């Protein structure tokens, strides 16, 4: 009896334990849920804003990368324009008329050697080999040269019979200073300085750069494309998406010192120094520098954004700034420019 009384739990302690084990009241539970929802809403908003900012940053980064690559591709090929290896281009006569860059006639290729670059201001008068997808009112440029490596040498493709090549004679008494034509149809037998060993041959290159209205994969996206001559026709390849405009100003050397004396977007129609005959071919042969301007846009629209800006891409043939826009759409845009020296034609002139 004594032990039973000793082990009894006081009623007051039992009540206190019951009170301490009570759950939340309905009001407390509703307040907790409401506060939790507010916190979650805040976190969701932060996540959404962060995600939007990250997506926008990725769009802009892609735009910058695409534009820089487009300018780099154009600049690198322009720097190589007029490269013909060992051939003395300065000794060749400028043709009477502008050659057709689309021609598959080796005689036309030979006459065109001094005309290392040939452009079409705002796409005016483009030759027949340009595709129907060519974007209107944007420049087109063609570049002539040979590859910088000898065919078949280490790191350079072997001779392909159906493709065009240039071989230059280094022997003091050559049968011809050079030969240019399709490998399978041309006697590439010119020799080196010892007049015995066969001279190396270089792949002949004609490249067109232009803006297309499609990306080559079925998408309606403005794209910088290249047409590359294969000896008979041209192979089209998409280079950079999101490039909407291409404008080029050409630096003309009128006094033969290798430096530009005037800039124009259309050497075909320009007249310098009282030129009376062959002005177009002389001007293009005298191009020693170029200012390249491209307008790049994002590939996707930005929510809540409208492009109301106007963009300037150099000057036209009359010296008036070339402006485009506003586009009034959701794409973000930027102009990227570069000044390029055409190393071969300019270098041949400034060498004492």
C-alpha cells in the first residue's frame, strides 16, 4: 500500500503533461501555412528572375561570340586575299573588264589574278552563282587567292584531280611563268630553281561571303554564309547564325605606296585621279584595306523588350552613313566592326 501511494503521479503533473503535448491550433496552423507560402513565393520569384537573367546573359553571350567569329572569319580571309605564293602578281596586267567570279573558265581565273577582291555594294549586280536566299540590301564580297600550303605537303590536302590549282615556275627559263587550271586537265610540270624538280602546286580559292535569309537547316534565321569554288560549281556552307547585315568599305591606294588614300563602299563606280578607262578593275586591284561592319542579333526574342534603336554600319558610296532600324521587335542587336589590311596587295606596294 505504501509503494502504490508512493508511485502515484500527481493529478497536477498529468494535466501539465497533457497541456505540453497539445498540437497547433487551427489558427496557428493557418498562419504558419500562410507564412510558408509567402516565403515560397519569394523564393520562386528570385528563382524566376535569376533564371531569366541567366537565359538573357546566355543569349547575349552567344550573340557576342557569333559576331566576333563572323568578323574574324571575314578578316582572316581578307588578309589572305591576293596571295598567289611565288607568283609575281605585280607583273600581271589588270583586265579590261571586271571578271566573273562565278566562272569555271581557267582563262578567266588567270585574267582575274590582279583583282584579288571584288564586292557588290548592297547586293547590286551580284553574279548568277549567288543563291536565291541572298538577303536583300546587304553587301556581298568575293575573295581570290591560293592556299598557303603546298598540296600534298604535311598538313595540306593532296591534289584532287577535279579541283583547280596554281603552279608557278621558278626556273630561270620556264616554258610559262605559271599554270592555273583543273589538275586533271593541266600539265603541272613546271620546275623549281634547279629546272629539274617539279614545283609545288597550290589549291586555287574563290570564296563568296554573303548574308542569307535562312540558316541552311530550314530555319528562317539570317546567317552569314560562304560559297566556295570547287572547280566546277560552288559549295554553300552556313557559318554564323544571327548575322543580319554586312557592310564593307574598301580602302583604295591611288598613289601606289600600299596605304589607302580613299574609302568607298563601291569601287566599281568610284573614280580616282582622273581615271578614264578600266576604272572599276583598277580600283578593285588597288584595294589594300577594308572596314568590315556586321549587325548581329540574338537568336531568340527577349520578353518585354522592343528594339527601337537605329544602327550605323559605315558609309555608303556617297559618304552618307548607312543606317538600319528601328526593327520594333524583341531581338537585341549590336554592330561589330574591324579594320583589315589586305597583306599581299598592300605588302607588294610598300616594299622598297
